């Protein structure tokens, strides 16, 4: 059984442990936060209420850090192969320029906007398979003209692709 001092002491430590930040080990890549296996510092509410319940992360205590270190050692060879595949894909894409057709008015403003789905489809038509979630734009594409998109192929491999939006 617990004695009164132990109960009071644990209640005191819970009340005074208002954490301002906590460390979480990511289980998946999360845009703007980090990559799988990274230890990141987040606010406690974000960690407890979103990352951990959704299965995107786990608390970075000593046991989990040791497990993660062992897993990362075992996965190093696999990761190297994935990185090389991403580099080969980036070399294959090279300096191609994609043409994206869009309905546009006389002023050059397109109806709607160009999305990552259209870029992924144009790459697929050229023979390159890139997930739309790994494509981002430097600026919103709402007019006819030339733009660049960034492909986040791997955490160490990023590639720029030029594309031209042409009005129909």
C-alpha cells in the first residue's frame, strides 16, 4: 500500500510538472516537423493529443531511444538503397520541363489553380512515379506562365522541376 507521504509527493510532482515542451520520436514523415526516426521537440498538447494517439510518434524516453537506435542501425542499409533510388529518379527527371494545360481567361488568369495532382500526373506521363504529397510549389499557381515545383524525394534528395502553365 501507499503511505500518505508518497501520495502527497506524487500529486505534488504531477501538479508542478507543467511541461512546456516534450520530445517525441516520429514514426512517420510529417511535413514541417521531421522525418521518420527523428527526435523532435513539440508542445505537450500536440504530442499527447495528436502525434501519439494517431500513431505518428512515441514518447522519447530512454527505452524508446534505445529501441529507435537499434532499429535505425538495422535500417541504415535499406535507407541507403532508398536514397540511391531517389537520386536516380532525380537524375532521370533532370531538367525536363512539364507542360500543364489549364483553362484561362484573356488576362492570363486560370480558372482554379494548378495542383500537385496535375504535376504528379504529368510526371507519370513522362514515366516518373512521384507521390503528389511529395510535391510542393514555391508560390501558388493561378496565372499562365513558368513556375517551379520542389520534389521531396528523400530527406536528403530534393529536386526542382520546371513547368509551364499554358492556357487552352
